[in-house]
């Protein structure tokens, strides 16, 4: 028997309703926040609809945070830095949420925040919330989940949102597009400061931190700072008009944080006074809307009963070079779109 309303879905008794989740998040219930994030991470169509309703309802309560993007190659000390940085933000009266995008996790099945031993002290703090990278789905899907998680954390009352990513490729751009300030951690070493970091990523950074500037590394870090400073002088001025700043820092010895906090304050003053903060948030919302269109179309297509069959068929033709990807896609779409 075909169902009268194919969109109707019986909620499992254990599944909270949208209004329960909304009340929970607004009443700062951490279990509700986790469940809300699990909901936005879900790929099931009825969860997607609930997530949209939840996000729309919470939107008026979101947005009031500083969104801070942090990147750097594996081993640069991101988790050690975020733990120290996060705890100091809390000391300064803030509430801190840490989210992550790890493009490598779908390949390695690891996760930058999956390892429970990371950021123990911060994770245990009542004013902090740490969420590992969402797993599964395409990269676009992962980005959507993180964007929506940011909004949920803000509605809950976190006023400093840290979005972490591994400095290995595409995801830096995504993080840059969902945050207000972008911080790049670098290592000093053997005159090879820019090693592993693409110029494009350096150009996105508002603050560049030469990390692990302690012990024997201190002098090398100072030298690296001078080199980075002269390298970035050649970069074009970013749309914010903010000229990127460089400094050294040690998370283990906790040296350099005061100066980093001053720079962040200066950055946000600049960004807000020049109107860039609002402009950037609006631009980001419109870019998310475009992404959502692509995402939703793909999602809709994927849920058509014969889509996978048609996709596979065209995939083979593309692999055998019998068809270009464009004509393959157009042939698939012909089945669904009015001519
Ligand atoms: P991630 O992969 O970027 O998250 O890096 P981790 O935070 O896991 O750190 C990688 C290694 O660098 C660990 O052995 C840390 O103890 C070390 N490390 C992190 N921060 C510092 C620092 O400020 N100084 C020194 N000397 N080592 C650090």
C-alpha cells in the first residue's frame, strides 16, 4: 500500500521533537545540544526536515559570537594550542565551543577531534563544549553540518566558537568562509617555514602564529617570524582591509597569549568599526544559501528511487571516456527536469 503522505514519518519514541530540542538548547541543556547536532548531522530526509525547522527556530538566538577558524598542518600543535587558548578564553569570562572539520577522516577513518585524549582539561570544563568532526557524507555535507552546528552552539550561549581544521587542503577555504577571523599556526624549522602550507592558505590568514616558540626553538621561531612578515608584505590587501599580523607563541609555556588576545581584540574592533564583520557575515549567509541549493538538489536526486542506477551507468561511460562529465550529468538530469 502506498502511503498517503510520503513525507509523513512516525517519530521514534526515543527521538526528541523539534520543540523539545529547541527548549533544551535554549535552556542550555548539553544533552539537548548534542542531540540537536546529531540531528543536523543525520542524512535521513525526515531528520533534514526537522533540522531545518530547528535551525529556523533558533536562528534569532544565534549569531552573537566570535567565530574563530584555526588551521595548521598535523603536528603543529593545534589541539595543545586550542586547549590553552580555550581555557584562557573561559578565564576571561567566555563560553567556548570547539568544532572540527577533518577532510582526512573519511579516508583514514580517524578524526582530529575523535581522539578522546585531546584537550582533556578543556573538554571537562563546564563552560566548554567539544564536538568531533562530523563523519560521513561528501565534503559539502560536512561543511553544512559544521555551519549548522555553529548556529546551534551560539543559540545555546557559546560566545566563542572555534572551528578547527587540518591544514592539508580544501577545508581551510570552507572554514575561512564560516568564521570571522582566521588563525594559521606555523612551525619554525630549517628555513622551511612555509613547508606544507600553500600560499593561498597564508593569504587567507588574519593572524599567523609561529608555534612552539620555546626552549631551543625560540631563536628559530623569531627568525621564522621575520621571514613570514616579509613574505606576507607581498600579499594583496584582504577585503577586510586588515593587514595580517605575525607573532611567536608557546602553548606549553603559555607565552604569547596576551599578545594574541590583544591582536584578536584589535582585529574585531577593526572589523566591526569598518563594517566588515556584518558585511562578511551577510556574504557568508548568501554563499551558504548557494551551497544549500546544490546540497539540497543532490540530496533530492539521491533520494529518487532510480537515481543511483542512472548515476552508475553514466559513471561507467565517463570512466571509459565515452562521455564528458557534463553530458553525463545533463543526461541524468533530463530524467528529472522538465524539458
Ligand atoms: P596537532 O596535530 O596539530 O593537533 O598537534 P598536537 O597538539 O597534538 O601537538 C603535537 C605535538 O607538539 C605534541 O607532542 C605536543 O606536545 C607538541 N606541542 C604542542 N604545543 C607545543 C608547544 O607550544 N611547544 C612545544 N615545544 N611543543 C608543543
